């Protein structure tokens, strides 16, 4: 069992920090330190090309050779980023006598002792289903971060952002098992088989999913499979797209004046749309959050208006919610497919429908202001045609 850890965020601007190691792990830690405004000193006999380039550019200092205690002079923090356990232990021991904190980039001591125990006892590993949220790494939970830092193998969806994957333990093996909306790059059975294979090899597997594993994420099926095969598992919830997209678009999902309930709905394909209770969805004073609906907007509009949902019901389409490239497109139900086509809205996008969606216009705070269709559009008008060249 791993030691309980205290989460810490440190302001390291203009402060010297020692990184021991010259490989990929040291490079990642140094990059993060540079981004935080710290003054990294990297101690190692040899450096990666990137670390050398930073030395040449005068951005970091290079302490050449094997670890020496005097490298700790004047630093505020030390980072062990070497896979040489002896050096990490020497660094930790020297730092302890100075009451200096050491952050261990790669927990080599833990992983090597665990590996030999697993090999000797042939014990199964474990799987943690982790929700990665919608993209912004700041929306990960501390439990998710801890699981990523302890993972041997990470099986991740296509939608999980690079910023999140960079937070994982550098030595972890990453395998993309994503499925796109159109293609099926890897079948669910293959994902099951990969989880089983790695867990049975005694490894700590993280099954990393966009949003929350139990909201349109097939997390339930994966747990049933693991349970049937006797693999220990845990679940770390994540912030689901509806919650995150609404927050990042300035749309309160409920509001005393507008909506008293929220429905999370999958609009994945015609077959799943046919099973929905359309009269219930057309009712007022609720917010509808449609996942995977970009390809079905015409059907959504037709079914809802047929059941009496007012054509003027506000909508917001949030594309790439919480990411740098987020776009929010707003309008009224009647204009929905036209407006989405006009702006070329693509997956991943979440459709929020209901009175609250109109609040994006005044409450937006992230990224650019919401976009609209340039002209009012109605079914009575024919679609605009371009003049032909004579
Ligand atoms: C297969 S579902 C997975 C949902 C995920 N488990 C969750 O809880 O958010 C994928 C759909 O989630 C929505 N989605 C996920 N991330 C999103 C994001 N960053 N912005 C907008 N929609 C997103 C889109 O509707 C996308 O088609």
C-alpha cells in the first residue's frame, strides 16, 4: 500500500530547484519548472538533446557528473528524476539532513519492489477506471493524478488531452484505445483483453476515459468484465462533459427561474434516438444535455418540435469544451442544424437545450464570445444558393 501523500502546489518563481537525472523524466520536470518560472539546475553525467539546448540557451544550469551533496546548496526543492535507485536514495538522504523536500518523479524504489513481489507471488495487478474530465488538466481530481502517477500501463481514450497524459508517470506505457464517432479503431472486447493481460502481469493499469467513466463511457461494462475475471478495481469519477461545458460556457444547468432538472442524453445514432421519450424531452423548465449529437441535429430538431417544444427554445453547442480551442455557438432550436453547419461544428461537441442556454450570451467568461448564425433561418426560406457564373 502506498504512503498517504500531501498534495502541494508551490510558487517556485525565481527559485533554484535541483533536478537529478538527465533523461526523459528529467526533461519533463525541467520543462514544467521553466513554465513555472523556477530556476532549474540539472545534475547528470549526460543530458538529452533538449536539456542540452536549454543549457546552451542559458535557460538552465548543468551540474556535470554523479550526484554530489553540495548540489543542494541554495535550492528550495530537489527532484529525483533518475532511474538509478542508489542515486535517488542518496539524494533523499542528503536532502533529509537539510530538511529539504524531494519530489520523486518516478517512484523507482516502489515500482521495483512491487514488481519483484508480483513476480514472486504471481498476484494479479489492478485496474483503476479514471475519469479525465473534458480536457483542461486542471479539472482532474487529486485521486486521478495519484492514479496516473502510480500507473504502469495507461489505456486511454482518443479524447484524453496531451496535457493530461503528460502528468502521468514518465515510465508508464501508454496505449491509445480510442474509438472515433465514425470508425471503431479498437473494439470493446480488445480493450477488455488489454486490461486483463496487463493486470494479470501484475501491473497497475489505469483505464483513462474522457469525462466520467460512468456517463456514456462504458465504465459499467468494463467493471462487470473485471469482476467476472477476479481483477481488483477502483473507480475515480471525472467531470462529465455536460457539467464542464456548461460551466466553461457560462450556462448554469439549473436556475430557479428557468430549469429545475437536467437530463443527460445520448444522441449517438438513429437507433438510440428512437428509444427516447420525446414527449417528456419536449417539456418546459428543464435542461437537456445531448452527448454525441452533432450528426443528428436535424432529427433532434424535428422530433422535439413535433412534440411541441417551442421553435424559439435557446440552444448552445459547446465544441471542445474547457480546451483552448473551445467554441460556443448559440441560437434557437429552429436554427440549430443550419447554425451548426454554418460554423462547421464538429465532435466533440455537447448540445445544451433549454432556457438556460441563452445565459451564455451574458455569462460567458472562457474563450471568445458565443457565435451565432449570420442570418435568421427558417424552413420557409430555401437554403441560400450561390449565383452561378455566366
Ligand atoms: C463517448 S461520450 C463520452 C462522455 C464522457 N464519458 C463524459 O462523461 O463526458 C463522448 C461525447 O462527450 C461529449 N464531450 C466529451 N468531451 C467534450 C468536450 N471537451 N467538449 C464538448 N463535448 C465533449 C461529446 O458529446 C462527445 O461526443
